[in-house]
C-alpha cells in the first residue's frame, strides 16, 4: 500500500512540476523593473517581491527560451549585483524576492558600441577613485552594450567636484578608454580596434571568407572585406559566381536565382538597397538547390542578417535618380511599428522612367529560290509610370513561433511607347521597296494583387513552416502599326491582347533532428489559370483565345548529415503536373500535358580550417512560361512574325557541380546536360512564302561546361575582387540544317576594385570584358564596359549618399547574329546603358523585419 502511495505522490509531484509555466520572452533594452512587473501580472505560480525604483536603472537585453520562472529571472539578472531568493515555505504562496545587493546613491550608466556602431557585449567597466585609482565598483555590459553599475560617492579631489569618478572601459582587441565622469550618465561610448604587436610582429586573426554549405558556398560578410561596402546590392555584386546590379542578378551558368532574406523570399529589388552590408552576417550562394526548392529553381541566394531588433516606429526611405537620354526616378518608403512581438509595416513605392533603344536589325531569308533582305532601323522608346504598396503584420509568440500576413497591390499608371522604323527591302539584290513604319503601343499592367500568410513554429523538436500565397493580375496591350511605301502597298495593323492570370498555392515543410543530422519533409501545391485573348482587326493573322489550367502537387524529403569534417545531403522531390489547354473554350488534347517526375539531389562535402570541397548532383526542370505556350502570332512587319508554341515541352536538366574554397579563393566547375532544350528558332510561316516566323522549339540534346576562379584579397585600403570565367556549349547545330557547328566558348573577366578613402567614404571601379561566343543558334559579339561609384555616409551611418556612373565610355552594345536554315538575322543595338545617377538612403530607428513568410508557388509566380 505504501508503495502505491509513494508512486501516486511521485506522479502528482511530476505533474505539478510539468504544470509550472515555462517562460519564453525576448527583451531588448527593457528595464528590469518593467520586466518583473510584467511577469508578475502574467503568472500565478509565484509572487514577485521587489522595489521598482531600486531596479529601474538595470536594463536587460536577453532571449529566454522555455525556462521556469526562477531560471528566467536569474538569466535576466545576468552579471548585475542583484540577488534573487525563492521562498517556497510561505503558507499563502510561493514568493521570489529580487533586490540590489549594492545599495548606493549613484549608478553609472551608459552604452558601449564598436567602430561599426554595433553593441559591444561583455565589455569590462571599472569605476576608480581618481585620487589613487582604487577600485570603487565594476561590472560588464549586456548584449545591447548597456551597463548600470552602482558605486559609492568618493570624496572631492582638491578643488574638484564631489562625486567625480574615473571610468575604465576595456575589451579584448580594442583600445582601453579612461573617462573622468562628473555625472552618472555617460551616454554612448565608441570603442576603436587596437593592433597588438609582439616584438615587432603584428598579431592578427583570419577567418576564411568562403566556406562550404549544402549545395554551394557561404560567404562570411562580417569578417571579410565585404562588411562595409555599402548595401546588400553591393555585396551581391562582389560575390563569386554572381553578376549584376540594382536587384537584377544572375548566378554564372545557372541563370536568375531566387533571393531570400532571413528565409523570406525577396519580392522587390528595393529590399537589397535598404539592407546595409554591416547588418549582413553571411550569404549563401546555392548552385545545386535541394529538394525543398521548386524543381524549376536553378540557383538560390540566401542572405542571413545579424540579430537586430527594437521597438517603436522606424522609417526607411530610398531615392534614386539617373540620367541617360531621359530621366528615370525611383522612390520608396517603409514604415514599421513594433511593440513586443507585434510588428505592423507598410511600404509605398513609385517609379517613373523609360527604356530606349537605337536598334538596327538585318534579316536575310532564302526561300523559293529567292533572297529577301530586310534592313530595318528602329529607334524606339517605352515610357512607364508605376506605383505599388504593401501592408502586413506579424506576431512572434516567442523565438520559435511566429505568424503573419501581407497584401500587395501594384499597377501601372501609364505604359506606352512608339517606334519610328525605316525598312529597306531587296529581292535578289534588287530594290523591292522602302517602307516607313510607325508603331504605337499602349499597355497596362493593373491591377496586380498578391497576398501571403505564414506560420513558423516548433512543437517540441518538430519544426513547422507553412506558407500560403494568392495572386491575381491582368495585363493588356494595344498595338498599332502604320506602314507607308511608294513602291509597295500601304498597310495598317491593329492588334489587341489581354491576359488574366491567377494562382493559389500552399507549402508545408516539417523538420526533425535524427541522429547527427536533420530530416526535412513536406509538400507544395499550386493551382493556376492563365487566359489570353489576341485579335487582329484586319485579320492578317489569326485570332486566338487560349486558356491553360494547371495544377502542381509536389512532395519532398531530404536529410542532412554531419560527420566530423564531412557532410552529406540527399533529397528527393516528386512533382505531378496536370496542364489542360483550351482554345476558344474547347479542350485540346495534343497541347494538354500530364507529367510525373522525380528530382533527386545529392552532395558530399569536406570542410576543415580554410579548406572546403564539395561535389553535388541534381536534376531540375524548366517549364515554358504561359506566353511561350499560347498560339498568338504577333505581326512585326510584312516579312516577319513571332508567336508561341502550344506543343513546347519542359527542359530536363541534370547538373554536376564542384566547389573548392580556400580562405578568400573560390573555384567552381560544372557540367549540365539538357534534354528538350528550348531555343528560339526561325522558320517559314507557310510554305511558298518568304515570311519568317520566330518561335521557341525543343531540341533533343544540349550540353554545357563552365568554370570560374575568384580571388578577393585585401591590401590595406584596397580591396579587389577578380573573377575569371569560362562557359561553352556542346550543341550540334548541323543536325538542324546549319552548315557548321557553333560552339565557340565564352571567357569573362570581372574586376571590381574598392578603395576605402576614410571611415565614411568609399569608391569603386568596375571593369568587365567578355569574348564573343555561341549560345544556341546565336553568335554574340564581345563586350566591354567600365563603371564607377563613390559613396559617403552621414549622421552616424543613417544617411548614405552615392554618385555613380555606368558604361563610362559607351562601349556596351547588344550585338548578335542568329543563324538558321532559311534565314540569318543580326542585331546591333545601343540601349542607353551610359548614365550617371545619385542615390540617397535614409534610415531612422531601423529594425530588421520579423516577417518570416517565404511565399508558396514561387516558381509558378515567375511563369505567370
């Protein structure tokens, strides 16, 4: 009987212990008195006894995760001279007593930051008597750099003021600061690095700039020359294998990447301009994406920021103006309000600009024993005025659990353009006619609705990440072409095109630690609809009314394993896609598709000290966008049309990638095999005519090879990044009617040179050169350009001004020639890449967003 009673009491005691509330809180520069008061009001297990005024000056910055109340309070106290006593014997309930052990009339307070305005945690503060340097009191700074140290008032020194003390502030690697204090509040103290020498030898540590991560490399930003280059946009432009600027980036040999900032997919390039490089911890460049990413994604860039939070209202504003042949402006502002775990934010952006080309196109068609040549000079300009806004909110229950939503509305206030073309047409080297063509386009991209909801959390060891997305958008285009000729008949063309697209998608990812690794599994589903109508008043080309209904259901699983210096990652993704094609409301059997595909990925890596090696394999897919699948035939001129191809098949890609890193050196090499490669192809519109139509077609086999070497050393004020790249296709153009194979390789040199003029001023000179090369049926000419940039920060880094110049010597042109069985086309265009500009970025009380939604159906969004 006693045994059963003992067991019952033990069970009740266990249940009682489990029933005690666990505390999960995040405090950022909060008064200890306020924190204790809040805890006292939100639980009934203990009565917390303390004097409010006694603890008010002690401010805390810490994250408490799943701890009982006494443990939580002890963590909050930290290194402060404060004693906590727990009394469980009081009949009326358990009590916790919190009191300052050093009861004095004064407390020295202040905040310590480093040379980058970041808080210095655990710096030593000693309070000394100025008369004899005896120690009066001491303490350390907390995670936000704040300190509060009680001390006794020393007697006056000679004719000095009563109560003056000498503060000694020290931290390893920084110069020790001595400050005579007549007041108890020191404010902000900035520390500066100190170079330490031993017998003439400079001692300095070096952290590898490049390291391996699953499917790619990690670039350490905080401990590299990239830490203070400016914005996230500048950082990405200097990464190995990444090219581009102003939010438009490509990963070498992999195409356009998906970019994530703290697991949230970037939706607007302004996010890269608002994010400062000093806030970035690291960047992952993933060239072999794992199973949890959509099979259409060829590369991923993940930006991880330092932990930086705060309450109140913050404002981020960015403005850019640049001039080539016309003015282009971009402005945005983001306002956030944060209180505890709640964040509400809103963004408004406005763009006004134009795109111009001085375009010369020459086409030679050989058909029916004739040689028809068209030389067309077509300068054109397209104007746009666009406006958009975004609203959202998120709430963090604790460090692991967060929910949120966002809604975005974008659209064009005006879109339109015109081209004044001059055509000279010859047949068998004899003039057939001159045509003056005027083209006018009126377009609209409105409205564009997008919404996202998410939940990120944990249930024990199980991680949960859910995202849902909805999109609805409409685009329209009216085009008028007026042709006048003395030798040929006049001709007018009026066309109208409207597209409506909608998408509903959801994604769930579950993670769980198993053995020495982590297992991830989940599902992603999307349902999309694209409806396009095209008509021609003169009925020169056939009208179309196409609707595509597509569903994609995917399941995936992957496992990451770490064994010493070795890492292994393997995953499998299954996608079932059903695409139903309708023309004028009638189901079309031939262009409708059903796909069931498996996409495996595997990588093996080794990382030790400065060295890292990784070999990876993955299978990906590239599906044609809906515009390429429609049956529209667009009229360009009386001898050239372009259109879609409903019979297009997806391209299947199998990739092998090798990455080798050593400190600030990175070498990458890859091989890609593509089945059903999609390339633009020119053929006769109808037999017996000389009209060429341009459409996408599938080709059986397309291979490519690539390699790149990047060096990013640092020499004092000079920080260069030199990248040498190689790419070459293996494509049998002879099998498709050409006389020769076209596999000339591309060699690239990208040389970025950063110069640190002073702590607030930097300059950059960028040189780019690319040799001529072949891609598909096209031969691209060499190109060369030079860019420059000077930037300076003001107001302690809150205001950044930059002056930049692009394509300084106006060398950058779009030049290529396409070779096809019945026609040869060449283009030589200047797209006004030479410009100068100014940008201003202002940040007031900025905080990193707590919004953790990554979106769902991201690849399908791009196709729409």
